């Protein structure tokens, strides 16, 4: 919280403002670069069914902003 408010001090803000700040921070959009890394780094474990792996891979592709 200190890093999000820097150079301000969290004690200078009200509770409602701090809750709003944290909620906004947690709901921010995922980084496209990080999302693409996770997509490309995803590997299938031997005990995972191909259909389950494909579903997980599709889910990882959602925030990657790949053009169709």
C-alpha cells in the first residue's frame, strides 16, 4: 500500500479511499507480455488429458491479445 501511495503516507488517507485503491490495483488488466510468456511457457504434464490441456491453453490465450 505504501508503494501505491508513494510519496503519500497511507495514514493520510481514509479507510474508504484505501479500500478503493486496493480494489483498483487488484482488478487492473494483466500485462500482455506476461500473459504471452505464460501462454508460450505452458507445457502439458503427462497425467493431463489433451482436451484439458487445450482448454487451459485457450484460457491462457484470452488476455494475450492475439489477432484472429
